[in-house]
C-alpha cells in the first residue's frame, strides 16, 4: 500500500468518525478530529524520518560504488530498513573481498608476465647471438653444427616454458579435467624415466627404480607423468656426475607412495617452504631453472587428491615424497 493510499484511507476514516460523532456531540467530533490530525502528524514525522534514512542509505551505496572503503552500516540497526541494510552490508563485504582478490590477481598476473618475458628474453637473446655468429661464412661445418644443436636446445627450453606455463595457468583456473583412470606405477615410472634417460646418461647420473608389488592409483597418467618428469629433471640437474637418482613406489591401505631421491647437494632448509611457489628462484638450488617445474608438479599432484613434499636425506641429497590418497583427506 502506497503512502497516498494510506492518507486517503485515513481521511475517509476520519471523516466518517467525525460525521458519526456530530450526531451525538460536537466536542466529541472535535476531539476525534484533533486525535486524527495528531496521528497523521506522527505518521508524517515517521515517514519523513524513514525517507531521510533511505536517502542516507542511497548516499552510502553511492560512496561504495566510488570505492569508499570506510563506509559502515552499523547505524542502521533498528526499524524496517535494518534487514535491507544488513543485506547491503553483506554485499559490501563480499564486494570488498572480491575487489581485494582481483587486485591481488592483477598484481600476480603483472608479476607473472614480467617473469615470463624475462625468462623468454634471455634465451631469445642467445638465439639472436647464435644466429648472428652463423651468418659468418668463415665458420666451419663442425662449428655450424654445434650452433644448430645449441639453437635446438634453447628453442626446446622456450617451448617447454610456454607449454608448462599454459598448463599451469589452466590447472590453477580449474580449466583442466583430469582423467580418473587406474594408473599403474610401473607404467607411469617407466614412461617418466624413459623421457629423462638421455639427460641422465649425458650427465653421468644413474637412474634406479625400486617398486614393491603392483601399486596403482586413480588419476591422469599423462599429466602425472609430466609432473614426475619435472621432478626427475630437477633431481638429475642437482646430482653430480657419478651420482644416482632413485625412484621408489609402494602402496598401502591409505595411499600410493612414490619417492624420488637423489645424491646431490640437497635443498637449503630455508628454501624448503618456498620451492613449490611459482617463479621462486633465490638460491643456488633454484638459480638455473625457470621456477615453474616444481610448481607445475605440485599443482598436478594436489589436483588429483595427492600431496607433494620436499625434504633432505642423510648424509646428502633431496627427497620428493608423492602420495596419492585412496580417500579424500
């Protein structure tokens, strides 16, 4: 019912009451009229106050839309507008949280793009330098072949960086649906070890495999293999010539466990909480990489109801412990 309708009904009711009272007593009719006008005045006062409150509420909403973060709705605690103000307060909190999250994402995206451009700039500069050297007609055939191999290696690293970054971004955006197949650890480890066997051989590092029984888990063998390859490459890179990298796999009633250990220099204790962060490169252990291989492995494994932890072993070497749980933990 609108305010105008309320006034009309009040007027009609007052007129009827006064007409009835006039039949009995003029003072009675006057009393009814005064009482009716008093009620009308109180109603107008309350209506004016509510109108002013609505105007204030609208002004506060307008200030929120202009990014004023200091607005509080605590003053609207009483009256019929309290429910509306409470809902607007909840909406304001959500908007502030979303705005904060968007600002963090924007900052992260900016830093990520800067890191990617820096990572690509270095190999691109090397490519340009090598191409410049190859333009010399005096270089030997052997030297030209060596340059070509260097170009292939640089381009392969750039390709890996771009593909890994795209996959990592899609995983973090929940744009990838992982397969839920029964994955044999023997098949997974063989496929992953084959992918790095040449690298290990050239480095003079021995790959060892120890598998107890026939462990398996539910997951996506393609993405999990990519994650293991990144971990194996990392282990090989930090293992000196003559050392070894060992892959162990076993299963129990709770989880399927895969462990990758090496005989390298290990990970500095201060680095352990940070090495799975994207673009983390601050020590001797991480200075030669792009800083996304371990982050990619972590995201792939945790997205499949798994966990990935890093530690050091005695007397030396790093250990990466992977667990795929049979139930949600």
